[in-house]
C-alpha cells in the first residue's frame, strides 16, 4: 500500500467515525434517560412532610406532596433528558432546557415529551410512608392519612 492510499483510507475512516458519533449525539436528545428498576422507598412518618407543600427528597429524586386528605409522590426527573426539576409556585420547571409542568405533572411547555410519573404511596407495617417507584398511578391518586 502506498502512502497516498493509506492517508486516503485513514481520512475516510476518521470522517465516517466522526459522522457516526455526531449522529448518535444528535439523536440521543430524543430519548430520555431511564434508570433501572427501583425498590420501595421508606420515608418515615407522614408528619415529616409539611401540609400543602412539595417536599423534595434528594436521594430518591422525587417530590412528596401532603395535604389534609393524603400523600402523593411524583418523580423529580424531567422527561426530556433526565435533569432534576425544581418546584415552583405553579408546579415544576426544568433548569436545563426550560420544560414546565403544572402541579399535576402535566407538560405545559418546553421540549419534554410526556407528563411526570406519579408513584404508588402506602403505609408500611411499622406505620411509615412507603413509596413504590415501580408502580405508577394517576396524578390524583393519593394515600389517605386515615
């Protein structure tokens, strides 16, 4: 193989590799990050959560909402690219790309492709709040405090 052929083939391989990496990077934005299956989460006593407030639980990336009727839990992960959401007066907002959700987790604006997931909330045998991230429920479903 002469030098000119070698350089030509090397340039083609580098250009093709760069194109593949660029295409993969571009199309990655259309697919959200999906974590592995999670186990049930025990959060403690329901009195730990203030009434009518979304409480952020950093280690589990979720918000817990408690009102006078019960407790609900919603993911704190944006459905666009997996950024951690921030709670606002009207709902949730993604600081990375600007997706906005209302307090029911429905997409209001931005690049987010779908609504937020709400998780099943129950009480464990010792009376503590138990969240099951593997089981999604409707946004209005809550665990009653009775």
